[in-house]
């Protein structure tokens, strides 16, 4: 794991961003993939501007957060069935 202060990839920083995205969602309402991607992008790029995170790291965060949240949706559906 690399240091977040240097603007590089950080698991802790990604988890904090993921938590921010989850808190911004209305969990009782279904959300389309495009809207979820847009919400993730807004949050990650806002953080990137304030902390000077490199573009490649931002793109990695966006992808990993999206897949993590969609994976949770699939698991939840399976458990409810």
C-alpha cells in the first residue's frame, strides 16, 4: 500500500471515498449504473482536486468503488431470494 499523502493509491482512502458514496445514496431507491457512476465520479474528483490525486489513481478508485457497490447489490439480492 502506498501513502495517501503522496497522492498515490491508498486502500484506506478508497474505503473512505466508498463510505462517502454510500452515505450520499438513498438506499431505499434503486439506482441505475450510470447514475451511480456519476455520483462516484463527482465524489472522487472533488477529493482528487483537494488532495492532488493523480488521474490514474482517480480512475482506479472510480472503477473499484463502482464494482464494490454493485457486488454488494448482487449479494443482497441473492440473500433476499
